[in-house]
C-alpha cells in the first residue's frame, strides 16, 4: 500500500464533499483550538470543518495516544468534527468482517428494538453501542444506494461524516450524531464516556429508524 497515494485519494474524497482540503496541515493552517494537533488532513467548509487523522493500521493508531483527546476537544467546537481513517485494518476481527453479509432490514429493526430495551432498563452504554450498530448498517446501505463505495475498516466518524455530507441526515441531527460517534469511540476503546442519558440514546435510535423507514419506502414498488 502506498500511504501517500491513499492519503491523496482520501483528501480528494473530502474535497468532493465540498471541503477546502489541506494535506498535512501545520499550526498556521489549523484552527486555534487545534494548532498543536498532529493530523494528516484539514477540511474547511463554512465556519467549521473536519480534522482527519489518517493511519496506516491500528498499530500506527495506537502509537498516537493523543487521538481521543483530539476528538474530545474537537467535539466541543461548533461546526467541527474529528475523523479517524485507518487505511489497512490489521485486526483479525476486522479482516474477518470481509466475508460477512450485510444485515437485513428485519435484523436492523430487531437490533434497534434491543437497543431501546437496554436503554429503558438503564443500560445506556450497551444501548448506545447497539443503537450505533443498527445506524452504521443503515448508513452503509444508504451510501451504497447513493452510489458511494463503503470499505471495511472505515472509522465510525468518517462513515457518519460521509453519510451526512451526502444528505442522509438533517442538519439539526448532526450534533447528536457527532456526540454519538465520540461516545461510541470512548466506550468501545475502554475510556469512561462523557455523561449521557436514556433520552439521548433514544434520539439516536429515532434517527436510525428514520433511515430505516426511508429505505423501506424506497424499496416499495411505485
């Protein structure tokens, strides 16, 4: 794998989504809150933008322990988000997904129902992960229906950002989605998550069910 070539290809993807892109930005390019960040891509759009850490594999990601801090700081800045792109998934569990089939809409609906049940009983961490699993499946389906390719190993933030850029979500849904990505990453990587409640999880479930309903409407014969 040619890292520089893949970095340029990823930067071009952000440019296609309307961002003004800088590869390997320095302190003078970055917004004040991120002037000390070490990121590979800066994308500016309007008054906000995206900061993207691009790593060859998960070992390279683990070598930068500041990434969760970068994500946390960025999440507090209106209009900004932090994405992590892993170009080569070396985790055997990730490679094993390559042979998995995409879930049916019935399976996704059951996943979201399970997430709601967990939330109702106060298991908010598990509920959020289940809700995100359903939403992630629906985002992949939505992007592919829109003609976009979705590779295994794409980060949760990048997947959400791509779906949002392509029009999958309403602007008012973006803050909750951005927060959900941060919480999801904190939980699955073993960090204590920022505080959230049952109602927040249910808001993510509602967004996912909106995508599911849209998918079901499009599948109906005219």
